C-alpha cells in the first residue's frame, strides 16, 4: 500500500529550490577543502608523507562513522521538531566547524572538526525528507534527481575552487567554506518555511534514533527492505570510484593529476545531467522499478568498460555510460518513500544514509584489496581492472534481485487478468 504525505500543508514551490541550493552550497563547501586538507595534515606532521597518508585514513573513517551515527539521529529529530530547524542548525554547525578548522593549531583539532562536520553533514538526510514532504509521489524521483545533481555540482566545482584558493593559502578554503555555510543559514532563516505539519510529527526517542533501529525501519515493509538491499549493493559498488580510480588511472594509463581531474569533472557533469534532467523523463515513461533496472544495467556496463579499457581513450567512452547509473538512486528513493508514512520520512532518509555509511566503510577495503591483488599480476594485464569487475558482480546481483521481483509482479498480474485470482483485479502501479 502506498502511504502518501498530507497535501493540505504544501510549502510554496520556491522552497524546494532553496533546499537544492542548500545541498549544492554544502557540497561546494565540502569539496573546497578536499584538495587542501591532506596537505594541511601533512604540514602539521612536518611534511612526512607516509604518516600523513595513514593519519588521513583515520580522518575518512571518522567522517564515515559520525555520519553513520548522526544520520538517523538528525532524521528522527526532523520527524519530531520539523525539517526547518534541523537544516538551519546543521548549516550553522558546519559554518562554525569550518571556522574551527581554519584556525586549528594542531592535527587533533582538525580531526575533531572532521567529526563535527560528519555529524552536521548528516543533515543531507533531512534535505531528502524535505523533498519527500513537498513533492507528490509521482514527481518524487525527479526531486531526488535534482538533489543528486546538486551533489554532483558540489563535487565538480568544490575541488577546483579549493585548489585555486589553496594555492594562495592552505587555510583560505576553510574560511570560504565557513562563509558559504553561514550565509546559507542566514538566508534560510528568512526564506525557508517548515514542510512537516505538526499533526504528522512523531516524538523523538533514542530507541528510534540509533543506527540499528534506523536500519530496522527498512525491514518494516517488505518492499522497502528489498529495495534497500539493492540500494546497498549499488552504493557499495559505487565506492570503487573514490577508492581506486585515481590509483588505477595513474597506474594503468599513466595519467597525471590534471587528466584525472578532467576525467572526474566529466563524471560529475555527466551525472548532474542525468540526475537533473533525465530522471524525470525516464521515470514518467518507465516507472520507478524499470528505471532502477535501466540504471543498474548502465552502471554494470560502465564499470565493465572501466575495467577492460585497453587505453585511456576508452575511459572517456565509459564515463557517459556509467553516468546513466544515476537513474537508479532517485528512482529507488522515490519508490521507498511511497511505502513509508509521511511522519517517518526523516527516519527513512536517516536509515538510507546510514546504509550508505556502511558501504563507505566496507568499500575502500574491498576495492583497494582487489586493486592490490590485480596489480600484483605482471602487466599490462586485464587483472588490473579487478576492482571494477567486483563492482560489476555487485550490480548484477542487484539487477537480479530487482528483475526477479518485477517478473513475479508480472506473473501475478497475468494470473489475475486470466481469472485465476479471486475478487477484483488489482490496480497496477507504475512502480
């Protein structure tokens, strides 16, 4: 059964634009510090590279763990007090956090700032819940797609701007990131209305807000649980890019940092185009489930091309194919929001963020290990593409799970049409 949010309290359309801008600016601020944070850590350690690399791994782990813990807390909190205060306070916290990192006297302060940043950035879950509040069910996947495009924009523009600012001063990107977040918080105070009516709010309890309880919510509905499993497999497969792409391209094709940067920018631009413009049209034509299948097929094809590419030119062919993988996520989230009550949308998005956090913990280990095993073979060898082949296997497993459910649904409809079922024919939903 589809559970729809109430339509009576519908914020004006402009508020969705503000949430998109909020996500884009937060990701821009996040991206700005990417090129300079490792160098700042290295500077605090006297320029020693190996120790800096090992310590920076702890920074990544801290970020993932705090997001895993914080996402369900902020999601449940937004279900209790509304989306507006959580979004605004998170923006404020991020701004203050970047200020702390800008004046940090030592590496311990930077690590503490990274932990606070991971918690505050968990507000992305609230942004997704806001989209669920203010969009109708049949337009929700498109709304999530626009948020995905905002993510892509932040990851495209942020590192580029951070590199320029960092060339002036390593701490300048942190000051700019703080300014973006604080300005966004002030702007939101004046233009962002609440999206969740008081009669749809649920009391906050730590029993609901812990990560295990948040993940348990995904099991409360069979359909949601199945899609969540597929979403986890897809998220885990996607970790191959941040985990090994830079190392892979440098080792196999001898690309320099500039070429790799252009390639990553190409991935971001193509992903933004798919999620910002193509998702709505494809979902309207195919429905959520078949759109998910199309996205997984393209993701598997793209990952396969990355893995077998005999030359760097093939990577440019693989990028637009892999970008169509972006059809999957918005369609999957749109489908799940239709099975969860409006009062639990924050908890749902918190659970999904925690699920991605788990994939973020597993993925780097899985793909760096498979990359190390592949490059240990004398080359050039197709084994060098081992991590991308692992990603293909994960996506095929996800595709089988979705296709099996679609086939079962089709058989059920066929039996009903031929008169084998009792009672009236079931209504066939596009999803």
